[in-house]
C-alpha cells in the first residue's frame, strides 16, 4: 500500500481555517498555582544562554566581529564598508530583537486591545541611524566601529532606502509606527515586501524620466527577520457557491492559490524598550515548479505559476493602464489584506476569547482605500469560516475598522470594475452586493423615494462596466472616518461624503491632522540643530523629542544675537552639506551663499510643480531684461526640485523634462547663472530629503486650493527652520495658525472660489494673454523653443491654455508677487532668522506623537503599555538588568 492523492480535493478549502502555531502570540503554560512552567529542557541552562543587550563598547565590538565571522563568513583583511555596515546592522538588530521579543511577550501577557495599521506603503528610510538614536547607542557604536577601523558616516552611507513606498502616504505610515513605539502603544503595521520598490528614476539626455528596477534587496536586508513558519494561503479566481441554508454562507473553491510569507521589521521606540513590528508579506507559489511540464519540454509553463505568484509583490503600484496591470494591482490589495487579516485572526484566537468579542480586542486602521478589501474579507472569514450570523458579523466589522481618507480629488477615489472583481474575487463580489443591498435599504428607510440619493450613495457605480466605489465601501464598513487636516476633513464632510454625513450623522466623521516624527525629521537629519536646541533649552534631548511643544521655549531666545548667529551657522552648514552631496553624487557646483528654494514631492498636476518652473522662467526672463547693474541688486536663488512621476503619467513626466531642460539653459547662461540656478535631483528618497530639508531657506507647497489633503513635507521643512511659501490649502493653514501669518507667504485663490473659476474656464474662457500677460510670455517662449523643441511641451502647455483645471492662469500673478515678497523678506537677514526660529518653535502641534495619541484615544481605544519586566535602557545609555 501507499498514500494516494485525492484528486477531488485539489483546489478545495477545508471547512475551517487551520491556524498554525507560529513564533508569536503564545504564552508559557501555567501550573496549578498559576506559575509559568518552563516549556522544555533545563530552565537554568536556557536562562544562562539568553543574551543581554550590547550597550558597552567592548560587547558591541565583539558582536560586530562575531557577525563578520559567522553571519558574513569573512575576516578582518577582506571586510569593506558594505560588509562592516551589514555586520553593524545585524548587531543592532540583535538588540532590537531582544527588545522585540520582550515587547511581544508583554503584549500577550497583558492581553489588551491592539491596533493594526494597514498601509500599502511604508516609506521607512534608512534604519541604522534611526535605530541607534532611538536605542540611545549612537555614541557607543560610533566608537566601536572606529576601533574596528571604520567610520560610522561611511557605514551609514552604505544602506539603501527600503523600497516600500513612494510618497507622503508611506512616509506618514512610517512616522506613525515610530510614534506608536515611542508612545508605548501596541500597534503593528502590515504591508507588502516589494522586491523592486516603485522604480529607480533615471534622466535621459533629452531630460525624460526613465524607470529602471530598484533592486534594493540585492545585498539582502539586515533589518528584516524572515518568518518562514508564518504563512497563509491566499486564493484568487475560482467559483463561489452560496449555501441554501439561510445563513448567507458560501463555499469558495478552485482557482489559483499563492502563499503569503511573513517578514518582520522591528520598530524601536525612543527611550523605551517597547519595540513594535512591521510585518511585510512576500508572495510565493504554493506549488512553484511544474516538473511534468519541464520534463515534457514546456519550460515556460514549468515556471508559469511561480512567476505569476512572485509578480504580486514585485513592484509597488504596477502601471494600471493595461488589463494585466489593473488585475495585478487588485491582486496585490487582496493578497495583502487577506494575509494580514488571517494573521490578526490567529493572534486574536490565541486569547481564547469568543469570536463575537473580536472588535473589543482588535482595531484596524485603513490608510486610504487600498486596504478596503479587508472589509468584505473579514465578512467572508466570519460568515463562511466562523459560522457567525450575517448581521452579527456586520456589527463586528463595523466596530473593527477605521478609515483615513487622503484625497478629495474625484479621479483619485479608487474604483474597481465589477467584471474584474467577479473574475478575480467572486466571493467578495457577492459579499459587496449583499452589503450594498443591506445598506441601501437602510438609506431608503431614512430617505424614502430619494432615488438620486440611493444612486449617489450606492457602493456600485452604475457605469459601463459597473464599478465598485472603494471609498464608499470603506466608509460604510468603518466605525469612524477621518481626514488628515482641518480643511480637508471639512471638504470630505461637505463634498465627497456629504450624503454619508447626512445618513450617519457628523459624529462618525472626524479629523486627525497629520504629523511627523521629530526623531528622524530633526534629530537624525539635522544633528546640528538638534544639538543647538538641546543646549539652549538645557533639557535632555529625549524630553523635547517626545514633547515637541517644549520647542516653544525657543521663543525666549529670538532676540538673543548669539543664539541667532548659532542658528544661522547651522543653516549654513546644512547648505554646505547639500552642496557637497551634489558635487560628489551629481558633479554639480552649488552656490551656498544663495537662497535655497526647495520643492520636493511626487509629480502631479495638482501639486503644481509646473507653476514653480513657469515662475522660474519668468524670473529668468526678467533677469535677462535687466542691466548688469540692476542684476547686482537681485538676491541669488537656487531652486531645487525632486520627485518621481508615475510611469504612465505623461503630463507629469513632461513637467520633469521641462524642469531639466530649463536647468540646462539657465545654469549655462553667463548673464544670469550667478543669480539663478535650477537643479533636478533624480531618484528622490527619504535619504535625499534628509539632506535637502535642513538646507532650505524657503519651501514651496503650492497645490491648487482644496486639492492637497494635508501634506507632511511642509511640516518637515518648517520644523527645520525653513519658511513656507504656499496656497491656503491642506495643513498649510494650520501651520500658519501656529507660527503666525507674518512668518508664512500665502498666495492664490481660496477653496470656495475654485469651482466657480473652473466653471468660467469651461464656459467663459479668457485668453491667457488677457488674464496674465506675464504668463503668456513664458508659455510663448517655451513654445518658441527656448528650452529645446517647443512642440514636445505643447500637451503640457495646452492643459494651461485650454481648461486650466488647476488654475495656473488664475494664480500666476499672485504667485510672482509672493516670490517678490520672499526676496524682500530674505534681504533682512536678522528678521529672516527670527522668522525661522519662530517657525521651528511653534511646530509642536505637528508631531506624529500627538497624532498617534489622537488615533489611540479617539478611534482605537487602546492604551500605552510599557515593557519594563526584564531590562530597562535609560537615555543615559546605561543598561540596568533586574
């Protein structure tokens, strides 16, 4: 006899999900007296073998050498900077894992409520410096690597930015994880482990953006811990058959199955042992290699399933202009949410609580609409696998999820074609239809016979083909909905979700203004300013890094001339650092005595990098018309751009091409290059931002009013003493309220005027020449070929001449006047430095520590819980083990 494969069982799912015992979430058994029993072997031998934290230089150097010898398999005579970085990172990771294990055991022991942050992006930045600063071990490791013959700065430069995000959405998520750990909140993040990130940005000789894979994992990632025993099966396609027993249950079978494999990234908090977790999922085939096809000579089919599974986590935001790309994006979103919910459910079940108490122990934050499929997925798990009645399951779902909206742009509100959803996720489409019917019946009872309202609020857009409105689904499936700045939250309530506010009431819709972590965005990226603040305030650095409102005490030193000189010296040093970086990495020389004017963010029409470069061209034409004597009175200005355009976003890529070619002309013009230079820094990243932001004198946040949800780069620049030039939009408004209107430079139309202006553009257009002669001249010079073939830019210029949806023509003259005001203010260096100090001093509101506490208290209902039962690291860098 032998074991026989049951071919009928292939593709079918067992009645219940199998929860595999994994490395996390379990507690030791207890004896009759309630004492924990040692699980196996001799307790003393185990405890003698447990290592403690490496906090002294001798133990640190021993740990690094050990990793060189055993983890890397190398010797002192063959180790280079990259190898030394990897060994140092592994040594630091050892400390993090010790704290991580203690934290997870503490969370399991307390068995309290946890929150989970689902984000498709986590733009983490480099980890080594951040970990050392949060652990309080930067000085010891710096001395240790020096004793081993290396320089810490050289090692830090070896680390590649993790390719896990692209823009503000991902950076916000990273800040919130840092703050959760620092605030000792039980929060985990869930994301995807992208093999190639979004893309590496290259610039062609013509100035065009080119995209290449970003192989950020080619040298392995020392910060992640593979959890090969934490795997979940995720299904696509197949068929769903409803059961006729009145339960609402169905059986989903067949199709493709892939494996989600977990990788953990420890997230340390500042001045605490609490170390939270970012769990990333990698897709792998369940049965990867088809040996029969290979033996038959069909080599492509032999690896087809392997390639199909691996593609899911290959790239962030695959181009969805093709049917394949659209399906891959939807696959990504379901794969990630299904694996995350399976993991969360497994952890909850370890508590031994009834399934009906799920929402009492679990809160899940949906960061934008990308994780919205978690709503029908949790319904599927509860109804189909846990036998929870439909109505009870829906109550659990709507008490578990919380939804953060990040946009009011109609084109950015995510939708998915119903035929694609039915093809890829047949059971979920059934559930969404059921939710929609249940919801619309409730709406109809409150607003009888209001058919237009039903059509507006439906989860299904009645287009050809039909589309699932993900923002509506997230709203209906969540306990609370929030925007990310006061203006944005008000727009959410009065525009895109107005009908839902009228149905649910205002209490469901709140605001949590975005925040940034001062650990990375001041202490790490601007150590000179951090030292000056600590010295001036005469308090421990950890105090103000955890309570940013302490910076207000800097206002007492605004009139102190010595302090102002020190402040200006820090800014100048940061300019020199940026200039050195550009000289070394790009071969470009930068005048560090000029004003540094910076706009760095992903390329999009609403962010209006186009307005900026058109303003630069206007400035250039004005300089060209001056006499040499007149130019001598002009303040020299360096204008810096950085950011990536989506591969399929043609207009945004044309904007990059225009910026690059304007820079070529301006920077080579002997008449003007002493007064105006433009730089486009390719392949924007967190690490590049950490060099650009501290060097800025002025930063531009110039979105069309009412289009930017919040922004976080505005907060980072202001925290580092850069002044703000912007529109009355997003968090710019709240920044101005804090720092005072005299310390910001506002321009442009306000949000209430935007729709009327767009109406006039459509039905009563006015030629650009009449509306803004200065802008018309700029556009004409571009068309005439001043910056290369003018015909190339016509599609971009026509978005301004015809329709002008983002109000370039309406705001241009006001923008030029605001730039003039900046020049005038910068001329008074003493007053400018005072403005800079006041700006930094009033940024306490914009700490992500404040924001995460808002979520914890007002949304998730979780409490801080400090790990202190075994070993406490003090900020003095000493360790006390008890």
